[in-house]
């Protein structure tokens, strides 16, 4: 998300790092770097990691998720089923914008929160969470978060729009918590 010299801030989902005591980020050059969790927000499902690396890093460009149209091509990047499949890219379209998904945050069977999401048919599998949803221009327009899983459907995945995530990410970087007006 952001690179300041040898320091980088990485976006992921809060549910990916929940309960973690040690976090490592594996880069495309196969280098693994220890990271710290700067902040995490359960309601938005956004977390920010911070790391220092001894190689050059470049931040990915963020797009404007408010400009998305149904039918636009998108790419989902992640590690479906674990590190063995790291860097997997799947292609799909924006199936819906401004969707609302109810989320059970504490696994008690009660829906606790409604998330505004981008719906896509690009494969979003366990391990894709926290990965980027990219526009055809290669800009981050969402953070892969969840998929609808049922035997009667396939191809319904959701990503948090980058325009929704950006103020939360910036709060986590600067304040290590989220201002309630941003979530």
C-alpha cells in the first residue's frame, strides 16, 4: 500500500491476522520478511502490517472503486489454500457494485455487521483473503474478503472497495485505530 524507503505498509484482512503472534510477508521474489500488525479493525475486516526489507519495494497504485461498472474485468490475487499457491491470479468481472453482505463477527450465528462490497465472479478461495482485487489497469480497487459458499451457487466472491478501505487503512497507519466516523 505504501513504501517509505525500506519500510512498507501491507494491507490484509483483519480475519487473516486475528490471533496471530508472528506474521511473515512473502514477496514475489520469494523473500520472506517478518512484519508487525500496526492495527486491525474487525468491523471493516481491514488490517495493516508494517515491515522493513533490505531490497527495493514498490507500492501498488490504488484506483477509484467508485468508478467501477458491472461487467468490468477484474483480477483477484491471493494464495488460495495456502503458500503453495501464492501469487495465484484469477480473472472475472464485476458482477455487482454496492452489495451488502451481513457478517457474523464472533461465530455466534447472529449477523453483527453489514459490509458494503464489490461482488465478482473471479475465484475467491480460502487464502485469497487480504489479496488485491485489481482493475484491468492493474490498480487496486478492492481487498478480497469473503466468498459465498453453498452447493447451490458458484462464482460469488466479495471484496472491500478500496475507497471504503483507504480511510480505515490511513487511520490504522497513523493512529493504530479507526476513527468511528471512518468505519
